[in-house]
């Protein structure tokens, strides 16, 4: 199987360790991973902001770069959802039949990281060890658009030494939402504080998600938490992408 990694813009710029962790896990399971050096944005932000032409230009670029892959694995529910659903929907809206055809043909080969492991490879135990108390926040796109369900939890439960604690109101949004956080900053921050209230209530050492956008939002708020949140003063909180925990063999 020709597996390609679409690392995402945010991971490429801010969290390169996440992409390396995905490769580590897949190689540990006996697979080779291709990386397209000149890969670029999926166009999500452009399309969400109404810049359809620019967003679809990026979609065509990704299709050209990854067209020969049997599977494209993405450590982000939002980018996966963009490729699987948004490209085709927007291309249909603007009447680009060729792009609709290509996007629909490409969509079944696009996988969020956890669903690729569980649904395609049939694996839940990836040989990881992570002796920490962890709670998991399911991101909105993975929960609602991709319907990944409990696949990340299955993977976390199989990690040696990991204590998984349920996050109260796990289905609630963290408040990031891409452009939403920029256009509605106060509401976004309030939603983030509500999510952190629930996280701190679990007494977890680590908050895990499958999208670094959510981790960026919550970790930024958490830098202010010790000054305003009594639970935050008692225990510092770490933030980890799912792939990083699954790649760990002793931390």
C-alpha cells in the first residue's frame, strides 16, 4: 500500500513532531510512508472565508501531488473533512464538474489518522507506552463531520501504562473553529475556558486531541490559567497530539 502523509500547514509550521510521530507509528507497524516535499495547504481557511477560487486552486494542487497514493493519512480531522467533503461541495457550487469528479474519486482514499489505524489497518495496539493520566477531547470535525467515534479512545486504551479518564461534556466545542476564534474572540475564549474547566476537573496530567488547532487554542489559554484557576495552580497540564502518545515507547 502506498501511504502518503499530508502533514497539514499547522503541523508543518508549528508542530513538526506530530508528522514525525505519525511516520514513527506507521513504520513500527511495518509500513513505508511517502512524503511529498512540496505539499501545501488543503485550502480549508480560504474556502471557509469565501475565497473559493483560491481554495479550489489549492485543492487541485493537492490532488496533483497525492493522486497516485493508495491512502493519504492526515493527523487532523478538519483537513480530512475539507478534502473528503468540502472540496466536492464547493466545486459543485461553482459548477466545476471536473473537480467534483476528481474530488469524489479522491475522497475514499483520505483518512484521519485514528480511523486509518483502526478501520484500514485493523490495529488498536500500536506498541506504545505512556505512563500518564490522560483525558481526550474529540475535535468537532472528527466527531461531527467524520464520525470517527471512539476510535481514538480504543487506541489510547491499548497504550501500556496510560490511565484514560473520561472528559465531562466531551462533545462540546473548545471554541477554536478556525476563523471563528478570530472573528469572535471573546466567545471563543469563553468556550475554551469552559473546556479547560472540564479538563482540570479530571485531574489529568495530559490533554490529548487529534487536531493541533484545538491544542493551540487551549494551551494558549492555559498559560493564563495558574493566575485565575485554582485547579491549574495545583497541577500543570501538558498537551499532546494523539500521534505523539501513540509514538511514545516509555514516557
